[in-house]
C-alpha cells in the first residue's frame, strides 16, 4: 500500500473519529520468544504517527527493538454497525527523560476526569524515564460495515454477484 493510500484511509471522517476517541488501541507485536502479543494501550495520533508510551523495562520495548513490525486496531464496542480501524507499520523506540506531555495527553483520553489529577501526580512522581514508541503507518484499512467490509467478505459478495 503506498503512502497516499494510507493517508486517504486515515483521513476519512470515521478514521479521524476513532483516532481521536477515548478507545484504547490494541497493539500487536511479536515477543522475543516468537509468540504474538496484544496489549490495550493509550495512544496519541499526531496526524501522521501514533505515539504510545511505556516504562523502559516493559517486554514490548525489547521485542520492538528486535522486530519493529506492529499491527494496531481501534474499534468501537457498543455501536452498530461496528467501526474498525486497522493499521500496520514500523515502530521506533526512544528512551526519554521524565513523563512526556504526549503521554499525559494520550492518557487523558482513557483516564476518568474525576481521578485524572491524582493519576497524573502519581505518574509524574513514579517515572524518571519513559519509552516513546512511534509508529509509522504503512498500511491501513477502515471497516465501517456499510461501505467497507473485510476482504474475505468482499470477495464472497463479488463471487455471489458473479454467479447471479
């Protein structure tokens, strides 16, 4: 998929809604033992990249240094039809001092307002360093189940229509 196609998918109104929502992303990567991993995680969309943050000793840090390929899904839970944004890309890992403002911004989307101030104070007191994981999308697909569906379903529809 070329960069323009990825940008087109990520620019669609439903994609922008999901990227700005309070729904955690599900980040999939390959662990150092070769087994797949999926973790829910707060994220921040910059308009071009997804940013996620973690502690330097997290298993995903070592795994992503060894194999930077990731897959992400952001999907609705209590909506019909469901909305699903699928993204694949490469992750880069950077150790940073303190607690990045982007981490606070990403976490604000998933942390209840009534506990946010205490949560933020706790985080700022706990973390001396964090890891910023920057994901550059190189593939994206939006499934809204009205105009777009999974490829296998799309193929089945075309097959049935061709048979009459």
